[in-house]
């Protein structure tokens, strides 16, 4: 680890909300083309719903009321795909999203509310419509931009036949940059700098492991931090991320290893392995229904990375690339509540995938990218209130954000852990069992005061410390508690 590894303090205290721009909210003030899918129709791989950034701006009060302090957007730049990972122009916000003016308004309104904005940087590959690649399509071997990509023959098989240039996962629509070209590197760094200068608060990096060049990401960090030392850099790494979290590349990563652990433990016997799909291969050891192993895994993750990175991890239960947690857990919202309780009381920045808080379901892509239903009669209002309560507790109690994490008990399907920051204490109790109640009667941490009385801020009951044991709380099946010292 570098001796000067510092990550943004605001991230340590943040609650993130991930938005897929085409599916969250549509503004009536922005004129759209006519050929759009119905908002509530099942999503398709290539169809557009018409969500936009002005629509997000209109819903900032909803997000602020929920307690959100940062938004991560999947790509917003001009693209001929609904997910916009096929970038045409890195310097232009997609007109379907409202263009540059819509992003400007969103940034101003979000920042006025204290909400940070993180954009998705797709810097491994571009698209067939990206000017420099399109130039090669038109001009062939005579194009001055030939060495921006790794072309192996002519004419380019961009639409038919096997691609004869390097492209992501063999997909001809996604030509990969030649990052050894200094002009390409400069172009990407200039893009990163430009949008930070426009006011964004950080970058989420798409498939950065595909750019197998530490020096590239080291220079990327230097550019970002020189432009805004408080900007956040997080990367999409679906496996062990030690390589990128030594202080010279990223601040944190999308903490998918934690995601797998939550799918395995909270999903348990209900976990839909088909919906988990290929993600299982990235960390099979993290999929366990047993509290002992789960506690070991999540504790190991805290020691795997330097503390500044741990505090800047983007912790998630699902994303635009996975099935939704609720669907993976067989539609059982009690399991989602327990997983959310854990997420919001674990070190790192929790991230809600849009709509999870109202009970949205969804299978594999594209089903996980359904449009947000703004008809409140379709919401699980109790679930949203539960999320709101968890977020409020996290904001109110620094120990839940920055405190140490100490497992007090893990056996069967019961888990108890202590969060501590100086004199502030919080104990979290989770009963994952669907059949049995769990009575807390366990050894207390050695320095917890005798006679200390605890109240459950998530429900009724409480506990106390007597004879160095924490006892007095009984949780029904599939239930949890947050215990704070009674005053």
C-alpha cells in the first residue's frame, strides 16, 4: 500500500443509489422520438423506454427523502444502445437523456441538495459509431487513426463475419482501444479530466480489469486526483481486487465478493442458482448459508484491503448486470430486509439499485432493467420505510459507518456483531432461520460495561449485559435488530 493512500471522506459516509438512466424517470418537458417501448412493458435487449436526466432531476426530492447522498449512473454519453456502453461521443451527453444541459441542471440541483454524482467511465472499448473507429470503417488502411485500435485485416468485419479487430468478448459493436497508443491514453485522461471540471464527483470504471496495465490506471488516478482530490474512483472488479486497491489506482471497487456472500447466506435454501448464473464462478467460496462461514468471509474482506479502501468500497446486493436480490431470494422480502439490514450496518458505502427499496424484482439482463413504477400503489411502502429507517440510522450513528466490526456470535443461522467508534456502540442481531426463534445469550465483548441496557431501534424489546453476557432479546424467525445503549 502506498503511504499516502487517502480516499474521499464523503464516500465513507455516503449512501449510494444506482440509476440506469433509460429506466428511472422520464420528464414530460423533454421531447422524445416516437419509437419508444411502453414504460411498463417488459424490457427488451435493444428497446428504449425514454428515461432521461431531467426525469431524475424531477425525482431528486424522492431520493433525498429516502436518505440518498450519492448517485451512480450507468453511462450517459451519446450511444446507440439503451445501456450506453457503446460510446459514440465521450464529450456529449446523449440527446435522448436531455444532452449536456440536462446533466448541468442535474449536477446543480443534486449538489444543492448535498447529493454527489458519479458517472460510468467506459474506457476499455468504444463503439462502431465512435469517430476514430468509424473513420477506419470509412477509410480503411489509410485512416490516420488506424493505431487507435488493433486491426488485423481489411475490410473490417464490423457487421458480418468474424471480427478482424480486437473487441470486447468478441462483440463487433465494441472495438477495444489500443491503450499502448499515447494518443489514446491522452484522449481518455482528457475525458476524465473534462467531466470532473464540469462538476461530476467521481468515476465508476467499466471492466477495468480488461485494461491489463497498472501504469495506465496509476496515471488515470493522478489525472483524477490532480483535477479534484476529493473525486471518487471505483472499479467494476467481480473478484479479488487487491491489485487495484493499494493506493495507486482505485479508491474502492464494486464489492461483488460481499454481494456473493449476501446471496449465499441471506438467500440460503431459496437462492435461485440459475439467476446467480456465472457470478458463482467468481467466488464460489463466498456462497454459504452458514453464519459461521458467512461471518468469516465478511470479516476476511475487511482485512483483505487497506482501511482507506474498505471505507470506500461500493457495497451492493445487486446491479444492472445481475438479477435483482429479491428475485434471487425467491421473492421473499423478509430475506431482502435482512440483507439490507446487514448492508447498511457493514463498513463501506451501501448502494441501492434503483427500485430495490420498493420491492422491484427482475431476472437476468434485460429483466433486471425494468422501468421504475411511479404509481405508488405498486410499491411495497413498508419495505421503502424500512430502507428509509436503515439509512437514517446509518446517517445518525457514525459507528455504523466508520466503526470497527467485531463478530460476537455466529452459529447456525444466527449472527451478532458489534460496531464501535470511540465511545459509540451498536450491536446488530440477525436471525436468518425461517423456522426457529433466536434468543440472544452470548459472551459480551470484554470491555462492555456491566449492567449496560440496550434498546432495539428496529422494533420491540432490548437486551442487557450481566455477568459479561449479552442477553434478554429473542428474535422471531427471519428477523433482525439494531441495539443501541439506552439513555
